[in-house]
C-alpha cells in the first residue's frame, strides 16, 4: 500500500481545501496534519523546516515538497494520472492548455476580489475586525465583471475548460463556497443563470462534499 501523502494546514484554508478536493478526485491517500495558525504553529521551527515561508498549505510526498495550491494540484494530477479522475488535468496538451488558461484566470482575476470579499464578509466579523466598506464595494464590482465573463463562457460549455469537470472548475470551489454559504453575497453567483447552474454542479461533487464535511467537523489538533 502506498504511503499517504502529507498535507499540512487548516481545513478552513481555501488553499488547503483546494488541494484536498484534488486528492479526493484523484483517489490519492493523504494524511491531513492540522496547523493552528491562531496559535502560531505555522511560525514554529518544525513547520518552517517544511514551509520556510510560514504559509499554508504544504504538501509532501516521497519525491517533493510543494507549497502553492495550484502547483500542488497540477503535480498531483501528473503524478497520479492513471488513477481517479483521469481527465482532471486533461488528457492531451490542448486540453491542458485550456485548463491552464482558466486556472490562471482564477488565480489572477477571480481569486483577488473574491478573497477580499471572503475575508471582509466572512472572516473579519469572526475575528471582530472592522469591515472596510469601500474595499468591499470595490471588489464586489471587480468580481461582477469577472463573473459576467464566466456567465458568457458557461453559456457555451458545461464547464470552464469544456464539457468535463477539471482543475479549472475545482480551483474556484473554496472561495465560492464561502461567498455562497458564509456571506450575504450569494446572489453574485446564484443570480447568474449559467454561473449558478455551474456552481450547483461542481459543489455537489462527492469530493467537494467530503471537503466541506471535513471543514465543519475538523479532526482534533
């Protein structure tokens, strides 16, 4: 039996949950090692040996240690290409190029405004921090423009990179989960016919349901 890969970080982290979803899609055994950032565990020497920048997540197997979630997912799909969802990162160079294009769109265009909204609307209240209404308004407008592009694209294909679920779609799951279920801005997603349909499909995948279950019932640290 293969040795489970190690994933370090809190399940509530969008980056960690993105990696967990990929591992579940690929049927890769993993061992989640929680990192309590509130207690500063990500700054302790033992963790910094693995993740020298003190950030999350960290992924480790017998061959490599990686940190950035999108790079981790590409690596997982390449290394475990013959198992699980074989088309998650495409099956030929053309498919991969299309998937990469949308992963970049998520990282460069979707993630920045959605992350600001998630923090300001979902996490700031929990942390008893004052919300920045100007920042919320500015990033809501930015996100609307991105989602308008998505709405058009998803009117032409079932998923972002074509008619099959791929890393392009998976990469969006964590932030949309928080926007829809943890803030009062769900209509940003649900009010758009094609985006709403797409979200309904990708959020009901068994892999993502398991990640959400892990978030709501995290293992003891």
